[in-house]
């Protein structure tokens, strides 16, 4: 028997996670993420699926982040009507995130359309074709109707599969974000079973709110992420103190803080830490704004899924009754409220999406902040190549915001400690219990440097065969 694998997204890059498995005539997609990057390239990549939607039997989602879930509406648009399996928390998160993503796609298409019309009115771009959004709100709703919630540790026979032929999946806590999983895939054919683990995004111990990653289940094949395959994070423990120091220093300087953060996960973690710091009087009680409608909606999902919280969040909730700071923090929904922040002349903190500064309201706050050395831009997560966030982290003297060059004179710091991704050592530790039984490891979800470094470490430590597939590469594994 064998499983045929095709790597389609997050192959030698960190975005657009999607892998196609086939066994006994059954086709399964692990993740269906959105590729994020330069507009034209992103559009081209996102509009091609690994296989025609009609051939697909089932989709399994590791977690809700848009680079893992964001292309599901396109799948629905192209006619997929089978089930999409995920944890109950992921169902609720995805409903918010896909609606938001569809809205971004629609606004983006409208923006290009308007720009073309302007250019056309002066005789340019005459023959350019009309721009359609990658997918619409209706496509997103269509995809949501296919969601099937499945709890952790509960084996799920996939649609189309039987007890002797096809796939069963079981999910384990990945400790990366609310509802995140690593997936054990059992493929059966001719009385034989092959076990493959898809790591999803591997989290870290001690992260606020969520539980620590579970031990990886035993398998013969592993598809593992490698985002930080060449890096070591600072330990999570001292991050609160560091955050307090950064806030206090900026307040003394009379500046404000802009924190670009992923609306899902990072924002809620930072909010909880800031809330704790205020309660402990470690930082002054300055205004804190969460300026992202998606973050506001997602915070409601975090409140609802208490079963996903770790012990620390439960304790804090029992003491403060309000771990996400609804009473103290300002959650901003309207554009007017968001714009009003630009006029504030007192120290404040604004947390806003997108996390890589590519779109969203954070751009307005950055535009209003980067040229003043009193202010602090505090980066909270991974910044991919060719993003504004990467240019800021690299402290380039000039950055482009809304196409306009601006001098980067604000302070820049980062709290990588809160990264939701395991670093090199943590990835090696996570796979350790399964290493002995493994026959092959496929590294995905990493840039080439990170992958090559991690590959060398795995080969050295565990004497395993490691492959870093490119988009479209096919492999056959099994007995
Ligand atoms: Zn993720």
C-alpha cells in the first residue's frame, strides 16, 4: 500500500499551507491556506488548487490561521461540497476569519478596479481585464456550511473512506493557538495501515491562555513545520517584565506604542499580559486600544471556549473575572474611532492588525507614528519576506506606507518570546518521541535557510532522511 503526497503550499515558504494526500482512491487536503505576499503573485498562486474541487473527498484543517484556512472559500467557489473537519474552537474562529478575509478580497478587487478606471480615464491600461475578487462573502458562507467540528483525540473516519480503505484522522493539541492541532493520519489499503503525522504549526510551552503542545503521536512519516528552524527564541517567562520596561520607557519619552499583531491569538495574549501588568501596577494605567474589528470578534470566541484555556488563564479569570480586559481596554469597531486615535496627545498603546503590517488599520497608525523617535513600534510575531513588517524589523531607514516613502525614526523592538511557533530546539524536542519509528521527514512551512539548518540538525541528531519539497512536488510513501 502507499500514500501519494503532493505538496502544494507552504512548500519552501511560510504561507499558503496545503498538502494533498491520496490513498485507495481517496483524496484529502490537509489545510487550505491563503498564500500571502506580493499582490499579483498571491493572486496567481491562490487561484490554483492542488486538484479539481470535484475530485476531493475531504478536507482536514489544522487550525484557523488564515495561511492555513484562508483559501477554503475558493474551494467552495470552485464547487467543493464535501466535509471540512476541524476542532469546535477552530469552527468559531474560522467563521470570523473567513468573513473578514472575503471582505479584504472584495475591497482589494474594488481598489484595483477604481485605480484602473482612473488610469483608463487618462488613456492608460486600455485593454486590462476586469478584476474579480478571489472569492466573495457568499463563497465564505458556503465554505462554513461544510464545517464539521471534531474534538481532540476522537478518531474521525473521513467521508468516502471505509474501515479497510482510505483515511482516519485524530487530532492532538498543538499548543499554537486556540483550537490548534497536529493531525495523525492513518491511511489504509489492502489490509495495511500507514501512519503519517502532520504537525500543523507546533506551539510552545508556557504561552499565555492556551495549553502546552501535546506529545506527538507515533508514526512512520512526518510533515513538520520549520518556521523557526534556524532560530532560538528567548524563554517565555521574562516577557512580561520586558513588556513592562518597554511600556514604561515609551511613557517616559512621551510617545505612544503601536503593536502590529495578528488579530487571532497574539492580540488576546498581549491584552492579557497588559491587563495583568496594570493590575499589578507595573505599568501606568494608560489607554489601551485594540483596533481591529476582527480581533474584537475573535476575542468573543476566546471567551466562549474556556475549555481550551490553560490553568493560568482560568486562575486569572477567577481573580480578575475578565482576562481579556473588556472593562479596562477599549475595543474599537468603527473607522471613526480608529481615526480619532491619531489626534491623541497622551501616551497610549494601540494593538492593531495585520500582524505583518501588510494591510488593515495598523497602516494608519504606523503612518502616524514611524517618523517620531518618541514612539515605539513593537513587533510581536514573524515577519515574512517582502512585507512592511520585515522592513521595520530590519530598521530600514526608509519604509513605504500606502506607497509613500517615510523615514523610520521611531524606536523598534520585538517580543519574539510570544511567538506561537516552536523554535529549533523546541521542534527537535517535539519530534523526539516519534523519531525512532520515523522513516522520512518532510519539512514544510519555512523559508529555505530555516529549512536547511533544521534538516541538518534532524539528520545529525536522529539520523533520518529529510526532504524539503517544492510546490507541486510529489512523493509516494508506504510499505
Ligand atoms: Zn498558525
